[in-house]
C-alpha cells in the first residue's frame, strides 16, 4: 500500500489510521502495526510517539508500534488520539504513519507511510497571533512585528523613533525624519517609552531642517533623548478642551479667512445676544414683498417691463440724465417716426425763405395795406423805388425830410442814373394818420 495524505486537527481524538493488505485477494489474519513519527524531526534522530504515555521520544519507548485492528476483507485500522499527545511540538505540521506487517511470515513487510497533515496548524497559529494581547511588557522588542502592531493599534502610526531632545512645548525628532517643513502638522505624537511616556499631543508646526515639532500645548513631563515617540493619527485619542481652544483660536483669528477683523469673544457675544432667527424672518418678509411687486417673468432679451405712475417734481432734470443716456437704441422705431412726423422736413425748411421772398406784395392782405406792418412798408417802398411815373405820390402826402433839420426834400430832386426820380429813405418818413390806398 502506498502512502496517502490524511488531514487532521491538533485537537482530533480519533484520526483514522488505515491499512489494506491484499495478495491474490484480501489477506486476513495478519498482524499489522503502526509507528507515528514527528515529520519535523531529523532523519538521524527521529522522534516517535510512545503509545504508552502519548509522548514523542527519540529513545526509551515503551510502545513505539501499536497494533491495528482487523476489520475484514484485508482492511486493518486504528484511531490516533492526537489531542492526547502531551509534547507535540508547536512547529510540527506533519506526522508520518509508518506501517509494518509482522505476521504471517509469508506476507511480512512495510507499507506507507501515510502523511497526517495538521491542516489546522496554520489557522491555529494565525488565530493565536491575532488573539494575542499585545502589551509593552510582552511584545516590545524594537521593530518587532508585535511592537509594530501594538503601535499601529494605538496611534495609526506614520513613523516612530528616539527623540534627540525635548522642551516644554517641543520635541526634536530623530535625525532621519522628514526634511519637509510642516510634514507632520496636525498629526498626533505620543511618547510610548522613556521619559514622558504615555503623553499624547498634536503637532501644530514642524521644521524639516531642525526636526523640531511644536506642539499644541505643553508637556506634563518634558521628553528628552531617552524618549521614544510614535507619530500617527488616532481617531480614539482624547482631544482636550485646551486643544480645542487652540484650534478654535487658530481658525477665528486667521486674518486670511476673516480680513479686516478677527472673530473675537466680543463679536461672538454680539451674535449670541442678537435674535438671529427673527432678523432673518424680517429679511425674508421684505424680500417676499419686493418679489411680489416685480414682474412674474422677463421680456425677450431678459429685460424687465415695468409701469411708472408719476414722477415727483424736478426728479428728471439735466443732472439726472447722463450724456447720451437716451439715444436711438433706447427708443422704439415707431416712437422716433412719430416724433419726426411733427417736425418740419429739410425740404420745407429750405423752401420757406424762398416762399417769403417770392410772396406777391399786391395789397390783398391786411398786412400789406397797413403801413405799420412790415409788408405794407415794403410794398410802398417798392412802389416808390420802381414806379417813378406814379402821379399819386404827392397825394399820399409822403414827405421825405432831412434828419438833421427836418426840412422837406423834394422827390423830384432825387433821380437814378437814368434821370428818373427815385425816392430813397435816407431820412425819417413822416407818418400819416390816413391809410394808404
């Protein structure tokens, strides 16, 4: 029979050891024995189980081989009580079952061996490791797994080391720590060995050149060159009232966030004394009132359409309207057209003086027959100037007098270049009460 692998637990009380003996058929009536060897023991000095006292030995056994019970059909078996073994080494993960047929003489020989694999050994060890209580007294070897796990559990470790020095509110970290300024800012630092042990502080500033970490508050016991520290984040760490005050003061007195004035205790008291909910409610009421007076929606282009009932006196004057505030773009096209329709056109303005000068001064209008009107005077001036043959000039009793001495100037003595008499108003014209004809 060739060897097989048997899985078992270290706590098993009846691990089956089975042996099959056959020839031309099942061999019955044979004597079959088994010896159990520690698979981790050396070949030169093997360690076998003594079935008499359930101990592994390298010599002095009382019962090194135990008989198997015949089950019939050539099968032989025995139950192994692994849990009863008193000195099973912790490092042993495999036991070897070595079989031997001692009778009858014609079938003697050896078989196997079977490998008894303690498959729960690894899980047992793992369970033991994770269930181990990690304390500074039992697992505190520097850089050991036990210590590292304990430090991680306590601090959420970023780094650890031996301090170079310490003061009231500082600690000088190991020379090999980060050279970057502010690298450890706001991390927790704990003293877990040496002077000042069992203290936790918050790093508020770190100098990468000097390795000096400044803390949020003073140490109770200043660390020194014997102090071992751990830096990390620990959500379970207790933040004291002093630390909270430091953080609060750093926030409210930050001029970059609150320019002009920091939030002092006095300002906080003012806010606390005010009825903020009432003030906010009043603001909301005023906002709602303004909103109710505004249009529900905007017109095209996002403009707001509103209606003004009246303006107070002197509200709109030159000072109230900026230069070019009202231009063609500010008025509708039809409004510009309506304004222009009430004004004279360029053509009518040009034609007006032409019409005045072309007007027929024929005496059919009252203004042309009244000598006190401009039209009447111009008409008679024209009569006198271009009609020298009129015989009724004298009858109209128009006299031309000298301005200096008021003497009468004869109209006949005034002629043009052709010798025709011309009346020129070089002096004052005496007015007559009777109307011109």
